[in-house]
C-alpha cells in the first residue's frame, strides 16, 4: 500500500477506507450450502506505518466488539460450533489471551463436576444466535438451566481512565439484551455497572415463560396461511418468506439449504392440545402435520420460481428423512404415521419433487418418485399424466 497516497486523503476519507477493510460484514463469509459463517480479517494495514496503524486500529475497535465465554462444558465446541453453527473467533489458549473484549460470560454449576473452564471468543454479531441456541437447548432439555450459575461482566477494554468508565449505554443494550432469551437459570448476576433500566428489562424478559405448544402452532398456522395467500396471488418469493417464518414459529430454523429442528422433544413432551386449530390432537402429531404441509408448499413455490434445484433439494431432503426414520425405499408409501392425516401432502411432495427432477434432466429419479406419488394420490389425473410423460417406452 502506498502510504503517502492514503495519508494525502482527508481523515474522513481515510476512515472510510479503513471501514471498508475492517467492517465485520466485509470480513464475514456465509456458506451458500449450510449458512456457516467464517471470519477472515486481514490486518496487514496495521503494518504500513505508525500513523495508519493507530488510525485503522481505532476504526477496527469502533466497528468490532468481542465477548469472551467461559464454560464448564467440554462439549461446547462440538455442540455450539460444529452442530449449531455458532461462530467462534478463537478458542482455548488464544481466546484466553485475548484482552480486548467488552463482555465476559461465566457459565458454571455447583451440581456438576467441573473439569476446568473452556474458553471461547465470540463476535457481537453472533451473540444473538449464541443466545438463541441456548434457548433451544433449554427448550429441548427442560431443567438444564436450573443448575447453571451465570455471571455476565461488562468492561471497557479501551478505557484509559483510572476512574470508572462504563461501557456506553447503546453498546450495553446490544451486549445484554440477547440474554432475555435465557430462562430458568439457578442464578444470573450482571456486573460492570450495567444500566439499571437495561438489566431490569433483561430480567423481566427472562421471566416470561416459554410459549406453549398451542401458541407456537397457532402462530405457525397464521404464517402458513399468509404464505398460501401470497402463493395464490402468484408471489412465490413472499410465500417462501412466510413459510420460513412458519417453520421458525415451531422452532425449525432455515438457513440457506440447512434446515434444523430444535423442538422434537418439546412437542413430544407436550400434552394433548386444548385450544387452537389442532385442538384435541397430540402436539407432536400436529407439529408433524404442519411440517409436511409446509414442505409441500415450499416445493411448490420453488417450482413456480422455476428454481428446480431448490425445489428438488427441499422435497428430496424430506423424502430422505422419511426413509431414514420410517423405512426403506421399498416400504414406500409409508403408513407408519399414526394420527398424521397428510397422505395427500406426502403425495404432493413426491410429485412436485419429481417435476423438479424431470426439469433437471433426471427422468429415472422422476419415474421413481412418481410411482410413489401415484400410490398416495391414486385418483390424481395430473400425477398420472406426469408419470406417463416419463414412462419408459417399449
């Protein structure tokens, strides 16, 4: 880099150059396949000369904020990073040595034998997802949070004052508000001079109970109906957006091609529903029913967009899940879904996935899927016609 040309610019323009290089969004990549995030800061600009080092470092510190996590659980890296795509900047010794963080989180327990503390470094942009995964973990494993003692400490790593210099209020809100999702802890303490109004708001949100299975399903149905309206109005992109919100309402997260279920045990443990559109049915069967309906609708929306790859991906993923769970290809169509009256929807998934396969040039796959679709929908003339169009000619 030509330092003289950069320094010839006014400071405002130099800061814009630094922001372009050092902003987290410019140094973050998300996998198109599964949505996994990685960071790749290039800090070579620090080496140009002393003035540019100091200026660019000041911008980096303004744009980036870090959180250090200490936990007693040795499996945290596997569970959070590998299985649930929480992005850690570093872990172990490098995380321990990092000192420029604004928040420390200690997760401990007096009920568990501790093997020491495991350290991780997190960017503030990923704190919301970290807290969301904590929410999902406790949702699926009731009681786990009741054994946890959490200490959250704010501090300003760049303060040069000998006196108290708290973290600014707007940054405190970003750092502390995500913890409102974390419920039923044995104890949590906030240190480092948090603003009383922020701590109070966080604690109040933590006291709000988990939404019941009925309410989750009601919200999912509402979003699904909004998607259906958009689809009928020939707005498939809007429909997909509503269907994804419907999935999220029942704790299924969609990121690119990744679909992750966080509520299997939550709905499995819920009693018979006493209100809402599925009143009188088991929560788990209602949850399965709406999942299958949503998949069939999403595949249809992608067909309308002529996005054959995504239509096939969505349909095939669900078909493979059923094969893994219920039986082999030879056992199709499946009848082992008691209380889940969705044979027509399953048939539509097979049929619509076959259309995508055909458009992608795979008539063999299309024929195999259509044979199953015809068993689910024996009287559907559209399916029969499509099957005839890919039938082998003698």
